[in-house]
C-alpha cells in the first residue's frame, strides 16, 4: 500500500545521513542493494521480513558494523558475507539454520553473535578464530554438548546456551575470567541442579569452580548452594573424593550411590533437612568423621556400626528417637555429640541425664545405647544415696564428671576400664574409704592430690603398672601409699 511504500522510501532517505538503514517489518522477500544507492551504512536491520536468502551484493556494504537478520526464513548466508570484515554484531535469531554459516568464521572482529531459536546441533571448531567475541547466544537449538572451543573465547562476557539438549557439564570455565552471564537452564543437565541455575551466574560459576577443584584435590565442597538434592552424577564423577562437604543446603536425602565413595574419610551433612541417612553409608569403610548435626534425623541406619574407623560422630540437634545396637562397635570415637534427652527410652524413664554438662553420660556409655544410659543414670542415683558406686567394666576412658560431684561417696569401683589418667578432682571425694582401679592396665600414674583422701583405707591396683608412685611404694599398704602421695 501507499503507506508502506512511503515508509520504505523515508527509511532509505534517512539512512543517507544517519548511515543506519532500518528495513524491519516490511515483508521483504529480497534486498535490492544495487538500487538503494547506499553502500556506506554502518547498521542494517532486515529483521521480521520474509527473506529466504540474501543478495550476494550484501558484501558491498563494507562499512557495516551491525547486522540484524532475525525472524526471517534464512538457512544460509552468501559467501560474500565474508567481506563484512568490520562487522561487530550479527543477529540470526529465529531463522532456519541447521548449522553455523561457514562465512561467520571470517568475521574476526565479531563481538556479539546471536543465533537463537534455530536447529543447530553443534558449534564448529572454526569459530575459535573469533578471538574478540564477547557475547554468544545459541539458546533454543539442538546442541548436545558445550562448544569444544568455548574456552578459547577469553573475552567472552556472556554465554547463553539455554534450552538445548546439553547433558554434560564442562569444567573449563575458569579461563573465562570476564564471564558475567552464563545461561544453562532448560537443558538435560542434572548438574548444576535447578536451585543453582536459578541463583544466577556468580553461583553457577562458583559451583563449576568447586567441581573443577574437586577433580584435583579430592575435596568436594558444595556447601551453601541451597540444593534440595545432590545430583547422583556428581557422586559418580567424584567417587574418589576423600572429603565431601554438603553443609548449609536444603538436602532431604543422600543418594545410595554414596557407597561408591570408598576412599571418603570425611562427610559434612550438617544444617540440612535430612530425615534419614542412607544405609549404604556403612559401605564407606575409611570414614573418620561424620557430621550430620542440625537435621531432622529420628533414627540412624543399622549399618553405621560398620564404620569402625570413625573418630567423630556429630549428631547434635537431631530429634533422635532411638540408637542402633551396633553403635557400640564404634570403639575409636573420640568426639561424640548426640541429643540423648529426646531418645524414647530416656524420656519415658525420666532419667536424670542432660545433653551437656556433668549429667551428660560418657560417650562410651551413650554408644552402648539407651539401656546402658539408663543403667548408668541409675548407678549414679543409687551411688548418691548409698555412698557406693560401681562403674567397672564400662570401657570408660576417663572418670565421668558426674562422679566428682558425689561428695558423699565412700566406695568407688572403676575396675577394668580404659583409664589413662585420673583427674585432680578425685581428691575432693573426702569421704572415700575404698577405691579400686583393678585391671585398668592403661593407667600410669596417680595424681599427687589423692594424698588429701585421708579417709582412704583400701586402694586396689591389681593389674596396674604405674610409673608414679614407683613400684616399691605400691607394695606398701594402702594407707602408706596415701601417705607417700
């Protein structure tokens, strides 16, 4: 119609002075460059037309810097495009390209290349020549992998590969030090998980960086990413990991594939929303530290008893209702934190125990389960009433603090434990008349302050080889040994 013709002529006339030719939304099927009389344009927009091809004469626009061709019917570009050597921006979105036009590789000054919403399956290696490329957008195509040469675009600030078919994650992003925008959503990736993808480029790049570090250090640190689940693929790809750190996420479960991490010595699962630990965790025989504190655990897997190398088991701030019988097999534990006051048997019995302080049972007792805890609490209660306390054969490594509070004790039996030393506080039990350390073969010395126990008349040290006092003194009567001390 007349209006369209006038609009067309007006745009062409305006371009003579501005050098910007805007020919969008005109339903053009061809570009009659030879008739425009304009060859010095620096920007040309032919978007939203019906172009199925470009005239070879497009190559005569040697001054052009920006070219918009989106929303057409193009499947290729003419060879003459390679003459547009000043081009810095090229948009080919929403056309019918099945492959990158070969001529693009010669546009070595390109800084922005957009070819979204076509049917491209790969980014050719030849595009590595585009050393000045700052923005590459290939959203909505059929890419199955990352461009193998993307890490050569060291000037890249924006990489958009969303809504493709990419399933494997590249870990070479650390060379792209200028990258500010990375769009990956809508692919077949399981890693990074959705929570990371939705958090923006900085967190995505940090996630990728940590995966890369893990390959070299065997320490996988994915703390603080807000993940609801750790991708199984991440476990499989890092099965040689020695430390796995997953604190401060929103994890609800740990995959059974954790059993693949045979060399893992430390796992941090604290501050998540875990309701249970996988039974397969018991197949990680090298595990030394297990931190699952601040979760929602109500029970522990029976297989935890297989982790006999454990030295630290941190389960505080979990509503545990019971403890597995095999927990007692963890004889190497030196750091144990469990909220025992929530245990069903303890609550029902109303046992006088606490989760900290002197009323916290020794970990050797806790590891033996609820019955042992109740028995221990009962012994303390009865000892306070009768003045006689028997804590023999309990595997104790030190004298419980609660014992030192029983100032009315007259008899204390600690036979066949694993005591290595005695606290000075034992000297405050002034009413003691009898004390027995028989079979405590690891005990090497008696504290000098025990000399204050002036009422002590019986001291049993059968099977104990002390350094202090010397052996000659130990042959004396108990009263004489106390006089020596």
